[in-house]
């Protein structure tokens, strides 16, 4: 499998190469696309009810309890190691310890400590990039939440882990059985070793290139042939032609964030009743919400948009690091007023996108990322980010990730809610991510500070669009309350 190959895998039989491994092409892309405007970190937020802890919660107690769990997650000890002369993608070196004073920080949610105040704090944390002279993550312990709660805000670079790997990390962190941290040899590779391994890896890429070219050509041919068989559908967006809308502009460095929970039972009931997938329900709801926002901000919603939907090609529950995903790009029928027609078109669009994804080959595009020019790519992406006023492939990213199925409990503190969101990309000022957690369907929206007057306009629109969909399907639009969650925060104004 092309996209999963990582050069120097850890090898227990040798010395320094147990501590280093090469970034794959998609990992490197996550690094190279970061600019002063485009921050490539993701956010994972857990809200903990600390009222039943045996001892009163305090920051030092969290550090003490959390240290072993953090140490057991080896990717949190990965630090970038550049290759001399930038002759290849960087490598990870595994540090022996975690600098808690640097990585684990204290934060305060402003009064009155509700969802809006927490979301505003998270937006501020999301607005600054991570420093590359340390392992690429920060963790904030946010106190001051109402209801005897705290929030753990984990800011981690996408280069470390995609959605599936992040979900696996969270499941391990919540497990009562923590693995022992791996013992590491003291040696690090010398300059000559790094250059030698870079040359060896490049030789391997050159050997694989003819086969990759053939597989790409075959995949493209299969997609084109199947597209002709299907024929044109005027209600679906054309590939690689995202239309202009309020989301798409030159992205600014500032970030705004909003969250809202739905009951997973309501979403499953809707999916089963309509005979479509959960992902179809998510995308149809997003289409309905964007239609409302486009009518408000653009004054019209007359053409379909394109969503970029990440798809993992390595769903292993044991994978804790790396990026092994690609994108599907289904059409979003924002131009359709009728909610039931939107669902039907969404299901058709996702079926076509999945079929095209398989016909092309899930690992073909990730494999090409390994050939990115290491010395030139960051400069190219910086220039692109400052010039792009629209998405070149998609209007926005929409992710749907299954999270932990069991409620987490750490030292008597109960994990009541989990939210997650990925980065926004050049030319697109919005990312919508949904994580399921036990009985919840947790919605997160990240924007820059130009896209919306208030990011909770998006969460309001998503909840309203979901109600509209249920009502059109003949189901109750009275949504099941998520009892454990903080109260919703409606948009201002």
C-alpha cells in the first residue's frame, strides 16, 4: 500500500533507527501547507465533570494523573528532525520524556462559564500556530466552567495524527490499562546516516514511480469510463469546480469556534427511517445549514457546493499516529429547497463519490504526496495561501469520525462531552467536524474571523436543518435533550 509506507519503521534489532521514522507523503503535506494564515493543528476537547472525584480537582493533580497517560502515547513524544539540505521529508525522533511545564498549561474560562465562553477561549487557542522546536502539541486545562466541570483542550498538529489515529489515541488515553512507555536507545542518527537513508528512500520512490503512473492512469480511465456510463446530472456539482460563496476567500489567521451536541439516537433514527447512511444524514444537514447561511450572506443559493470528506484507508484500531487518508468530494445540494430532495441528492452524490474513490484507488493520491519537492513545497503553499480566494477542489471540509463508544472516567471524573475539529484550508474559511461519543453526536465548527459574524450561526443553522429534515421525514422535530451536556449557546443578534 503506497500511502502507508513510512521509510524507517522502528526496528527493535538496531539502535538509533528505533527512535526515528520518516514522515509519509500525506504527513509531509500537513507540514508543508502550514502558513501564517493556515494553521494545520487539530483540536480535541473533552469536558469533565469533576464533582464526584475523591479529592478536590486542581491543576497539579491533573498533571500528576495525566503524566503516565501522556507518556504512554508515544506520538506525543515525537519531535521533527529535518534532513540536511532538505533532501527528503523530515523524520520523527522520539523524545525520552515530556516537558509538562511546556506542554500542559492552565487556562481560565470567563464568567459565567458556559458553552459560549468556552468556545471563545478555544477559538483564541486555535488562532496561534504550534512551535516546531517542541513536539507538536499543547494541552490546556480550562477551569471556570459552570456545573463543577473543567475542559481539556488538546491542540495537536495534523502531521501527528489523522482523525482515526486521534480517535485511537483518545480511546487509549481513557483506558484503565495503560501500556508502559517504550524504552529507547540513547543514540541519534548522524548527518551522514540521515543523508544515506534519504538517498535510499528516494531510490525506492524512483523504483515505484512507473507502477504508480500506470495505476494512476488506469484509475483515471476507470473513473472517466464510469462517469460516461452514468451520464450528466445537472443537480450535482462538477468535479474540481467549487463555485464561489461566502465561505471561500483568503483565510485570515484568527479563528472562531462553536459547538453543539445532538442525541445520537435521533441521528440514527433519522438515518434508519430514511434508508440512508449516517454520513448521508450529516451531509444533507450540512447542505441545509449552508443553504440558510448562503441566503443570509450571499443573497442566493442557486448552485451546488462541493464538500471535502476525509476517508481513512487504514482503519486499524491500533494505529496511533500518521495520516492515512484521502478525500471524497461529494456534491452538496444547497440549491434545493425541499429537505427530502436534498437527502436523495446527497445519497446519490455520496454513492458516486465513494464509487469514484474506489475506482481511482484509495491510496493513489496519497502515494503522489511522497513526491512533493521538499525544498520548494512550503514556499509554494505560502504563496498560494495568500492568493487563494476560493477553494481549488472543495468549498469546505466536512468530517464524520466515530469516537469512543464507552464513557470515559479518570480518577472519578466523568468525561461528559467530546468535540473535535480539523484545520481550515487555503481558500476555505470553514471546517465542520462531527464526532460521535457514547450517546452523543458532537458538532464542531471552526472558521476564520471573516467568514461569519458569530460561529454559533453555523451550529444554529445545523440544528435547524436537522430539525427540518426530521420534520420532512415525518419524525418529531422535538430533539432529545443531551442531559450531560452544557446548555446550547445560540448566536448573538
